[in-house]
C-alpha cells in the first residue's frame, strides 16, 4: 500500500512533494544547490568563522583523548590490543575514576530533587533539614525553577558563613556569585578585565605550566597571554623575581591588568606557603593588578608541612596598606573530597570591587539566567556540611577522611614511582590531584617526533596510549620551558587500577628508552 501511495499520481503524494520543497529540500529553496543548479556557498566556513575560536585550545580534552575513546570502542568490538583497558588519567574526574559519592551530599540532593521524600525517616534528619532549607530558598519550592542570576540567596549566605569560619573575617553574601563550576566565573571575570588595543590591550598573567582554561579564555576574549614560569627545580615554587621579569617585559607590548594564581597548583600540585601568598599580594598591589585566585583544590593538601592559606584571609591580615586590593577567588564542587564534577557547582567571591563594576557583573551573569540550581544545592552541602552532634556527622567525616587519606597515599606513591624510573623526574605532589613529571627524552625520539610534525611530549603520550592504553596529557598543552618535556596525569585512579597504571607505564617507558636510545 505504501509503495502504491508513493509511486502513483495520488494527490497526497503531490502535496508531500510540495511540502518537502517548501521546507527547503528543493534546490530553489535553500537546499544544497542555488539558482540554475549552482552550489550554494556556506555562510559559515573555517575561513569565515570567528578567528578567535580557532585560537582556542584545551589540551585535557584534545586529540589524544579522542583517540583514547576510539580505542575503548575498538576494545569493546574485540579488536586485539596490547592492553585490556584504557586508563584515562587525563582529567580530574574523581567519580569517573571510581571514587564513590559522599553519602550526605547525595542524600540532600536526592531530597531536593524529590521533595516527596522529605518525610521519609530513612533519610537522616540533618539531610532533610538541609534540603528543606534549600527548597525554601527556591522559587515555588522547586529545584526546577530559575534562581536569581547571582544564585539562591540562602546558599550565598551559607557560602559567606563558610568563608567567615575559614578565614576569621566577615564575608558579604552580596559579594558571592554562584556559577556553573569555577570555570564560568573565571571566564566572566576575565571578560570584565579585557579592553584596549595595541599596547593598551589587556595582558593576563598566567602561570606556566597552567590549567588550559586560562589560555583558552585569553585567546577567545582577544587578550594577551603573559606567561610567568614556575620554578620546577624548587618544587614548582612561584618566584616573585619571575613575576617582576614577566610584567616588565609584557609592558613593552601590552598592559597587564590581571594576575592569575592557582593554589594548590594544577597541573603541578604545589601548595603556596603563607609567605609566598603575602609576597604575591604585595606584588599585585605594587603593580596595580587585579588578583584572581583559583582555590578549587583547597581541601586537597597532602604533604607534611603544607597548609592552605586563602588569598582573602592573607589579604585581610596584611592590614590597611593593602585594604583596597581587588581580588576574586574561586571554589568548586568538582574537586576536593567531593569530586562532583557533573553537577557544575561553583562560586566566586569578589573583594574591593567597584560598586558600578559589580552592577555590570550582575548584568553579565544575568544573560545566562542562572547557574544550575542542582549545582548550587551541591555547593551548599560543601559549605554547610554536618556538624558535631548531628546524625550524619560521624559517617560524613569518615567518608571525607577516607577519600583525602587515600589521595595523599596515591600522591606519594605516584611521585615515588616516577622518580624510581630512569629518565623520569617528578616533584612532590603537595596538593591538588595531579603529577606533572618531566620525561628526559633521547634525541632520536625528539627528532622522530619533529619529523612527524608532532611535539616530542605529544609523540610520547600518543605512543603511551597506543602501546599501553594509558591516556595522559602532553606537557605542551599546559606550557613548559623550552627544551623540557612533561605530561600531566591525575592521581585519581583507585589503588588497584593505579598499580596497573604504574606497572604498564614503567614497562612502556623502559621499552621506549631502549627503542630510541642515542
């Protein structure tokens, strides 16, 4: 019946053809060809598109990661490989690497998503109380409603209270901006700072090695990337003399307006001392720079003698001489002991921001309506966890401690194992979730990579993936001093998988050195 309908001169068929032509499938109505059968030129091509987007690179999800995904699919189809699984150590995604969610966080979010459970006594009373409080701050009592663009008010108050407990200084909820992870807040802050052309064009000072978000945002917004190098020989320390060199040279061709600091460091894993934080603040004040402090790993401190010192607290302690320094600091649900990357929760606190600029920032964030409200609720659980005496306190502390203790053990294991391998050196992983080992490549391997049009560490990382099933990110994606080669790996694989990772890496590396020995 259907074939008769489509082949005969039925009126319905004529209407269907006419409709198809009207919807643009015919050449005369915007299809693949234009008038007289000529091919219609595309409006958007690689040559006509925004050139700034083409400059954006984001190594942690680059071509090596795409190849890793292809290899996973090939393994599923039974294609023979010299390994049984692909270990993706390219990104700080704790749950993807086997970490279990923190029970209290998920209980509160479950209750917020499904308020019918609020009277279910199988949930602890403190989890139900937190959920009720969050929902009371949501329009219509629902997580599915839009929030204020800056975030749910009760959650901003909880964040301010958390900052006050952490630092011992007041925090104003009006200075808190909830965001879609820390990344979105960082991008908005750079947007406010970018202006000018030529020597007046905004320079953004970023650490090298850096988290590629920063170079990507700088490229997209047409600012000038101003590199300052961390000191690998001194456990990736931030040297003030290097900051001074960097800003002085940059002023020959742009106007540095912002200094970005990542503490604890990504990809380098260093933790800044209090004295170092003080020096950085004094430098920013002296050079009239807006200070952006990426502090998303503040819970991830592992090495003996290291501690997290917030830029906000240190600034306040320095007293009235630095009272006017402009600062934005960032936190996230994605890292720490939580690892709740997918909820995309984060916040920014701004200090000493011009009131008129703050109004412009509020206008800017309003164009995206609001951050995910589920992510905001997750952030509330992070800043307002169970307290002593509450039903969930003991289990929460047990889970949190277990995660951080295990990460500390893995941080030590990874660095020690890398340092035991010929041709690899790795600084102590003091904090965050990554190691950034240096690989000392034979000249023959360097020459081979260049003959293939690849960076030497990119060539190495691709061979590591193809031969051992280990996905890491080449150091060139983060920046490094000329003539040095690195890669970033997370320390997140669970202990059993981490042993497989290190054994496979050691075997590959020794084979690679032998193959390309000078």
